[in-house]
C-alpha cells in the first residue's frame, strides 16, 4: 500500500514536471487567506511575471491531498503543525517553512448589533445556530472550540454547532443568515475596502492558542523558481502590507 | 463502529424512508399527470422534475441555502408559520431530498403508467368503475413493478445523497450528519479505518439493493405481457 502510494506520488510529480510551465505555481491556500492571496498575487505577478494557480480549502484537507500525491507546489497553511509534519514525512522541503501571518479569530454575525464587544452573546439563548469550521481539519475551527471551552459553554453549545468543511463554508453559513453567528477569521470580515456587514467580537488571544500560519515549499515545487519566488515574495514588505491590512499579525 | 457512526446509519435510514414515502405520495399524481396529459405544459413540468438529474448538487445546495434562509422567500414563509428555519435541520434535509430524488421516483412511475393501455381503463370504466376505483383496482396492480422500482431508487438515491446535504446540513451529529457526510468527515480527518467501515458497508448496501432490484424487476416483462 505504501509503495503504491509512493509510486502514485512519483507519477504525479513527473506529470507535474512535464506539464507545468516554468512561470506558474500551483498553490494550496487555507481558506482564510484566499482573498489576501488574491490581492498579493496581483503584486507578485507584476513584480515577477509568474502566475498562480490557486486552490482554497481547509489545511487538513490539503494535508491528506498532499500525502496522497496532489501536485501542489506551495502550501499556505492555517497552522504551523501541518507544514512541519509534511517536512518530517518527506513531502515538503526542509527549512522552507516560515510564519507569514498570525491569524485572528472573530465571532461574527451578519446582523448588526448582534455580537457585543465582550462576546457575551455566546452565553445567551438568542441564537439557534453557531457556525464553526470543522475543528478536525481547520485550525480556526479548533480555535473556536477552545474559546467555547474557555467560556465553559461546551455542553450548552454542542447542539447548536453547525460545522462547515472549511472556514469559508462557516463564513458562508453566517453570511446567508442561516447561522446566526459563527467563528471565522478576522481576514474574512475585515476585507480592506469591502468589510463584511454585521457585528463581530475580536476574540482576545488568551482564549485560544496562537494561530501561527506557515507557508512551505512542497516537493513538487522544489525545482520551480516561481514557487520559491512566491515564498520569498510573501516575506516582502509589499506582501506584508496586504497581510496586515487584512488584520493579521506578522510572525517574523 | 462508534455510537456516532450508528447514529449516522439510523439517521440516513430515517431520512431515506421518509423521503421515499413522501415522494410516492407526491410523485404518483405527478407521474400520472405526465403519463396521461396532452397539456402543452408537459415538457415544462417534465423538465422541472428531471432537473435534479442534470444540475450539480452544488447548484441545488446553493439555491436551497438562499431560498430556505432567513432572507429567502421560503425561509420567511416557514418562519412566519412558526416552523423556524429549515437549513441545519432534519426537516430541511427531507425537503432537499424530496427535490433531489424526485426524478428517481417520478420517472419509473410515469413509465409504468404510460405502459397501461388506455383501453384497459376504458374497459374498467364501462364496467362502471369510478376514477378512484379504476386507479386502485386497475392502475395500482398493473403499475406495481413501477412503484417497486421507484421506491428502491428513491430510497437508494437518498442514501447516496452528499453534496446538497453537505451544503445545507451543517454536519450536526444525530440531526444532519448522514452516512455520506460522516464518511467524508472521516476521510478528511484521515480516519481511514472508520471511513472504511462505513464506506464498505455502503458498497455492500448498494450492491444488495441493485441486485435485488434487477432480480425483482425481471418478471416485469412477463407480468406486462400477461396484462396484455
């Protein structure tokens, strides 16, 4: 089984090497960073001439796809564990991982004045559904659970939790009003120039483990100069300006 | 199998059974009308019924989320009636499944009804059988294989539903976490053992259902010939 997986991986890599154009990078990006990456890619393409092919989803899902031989060249994750694990397991280039952003969790509702500045609404009976991303695969979902636990509401809220497969689906549940509120990323509600409507509580850092978001060069991209250029560009002042504008902290 | 997995099995069976029952009730008049009508609206109605076969589940999930949501017309109606909101509820899954599995029930029924010759019904009418009598003592027995196929396909297809449930279900254990979603969750979390247990069960289930269907539907030809 292992050998089968490995040879499937090799086949994918070979395919990618023959099929990919030099100036293109296959990027897997955590859903919370999809929109910032879109903005960053404009500057990146202008500066380097390279283009990005982006797939957005949950970090955990990308992990299973990558170990299954997916031809992604760069992973822009929502945690620092997954890139480390990929390096240990030989799917990513050692030493290429770095923290490009520190994620901020918010409790958001599409309704104005619904979420108060202390998040007291969490303990109230004023809502039927609270959306979170699947905690097993999405770091922001896990962080949301930690906040609920810290508030001692795990049991009270369990029947009200609706789980999205990624933070993007959690966001979509709240934005359509089907969930009254939900834990999402600050970057999703504080989009520069296009802030989401409603009300939110910026969850204090002490209520959840720091969300260090790392990027890493994956094995299929090891020889692609454009993939390396993207990682370098993520550390540039131009990219960091965009990252900060979306409300992230800078990790370096 | 964990208790949560069993609850997914139970929930899926309940959803499929209720959906099939409702579809037989709703689908019989629709199938009958489609089989007998000469209305110029027939192509339109037939297309509407068949649409879920063609549309990606993501399209249905997306529009259901908007329609059933608090801003959507259906959502406002259900709230005004005091029924609450349908997404993330078992009732919501039933509504979605009825729409989604509709062609799998209506089409076999329609075909079975179409196969009943007009003169058989006329003969019954000359024997003073009223419309209801004709339906229950002539149409139903003749269309029995059609009802069987419709029930099996409706049930099986609802069990196999995934995309729509994923989009409007919210993955709540015991409420909306059906088998397909539970398997997806296990695979996503790399719990392959747990995924195998459920997935292999689904493969066996599908095989048994289809073999049973083909074995049961074989005599249909003979029965139909005997009827003529």
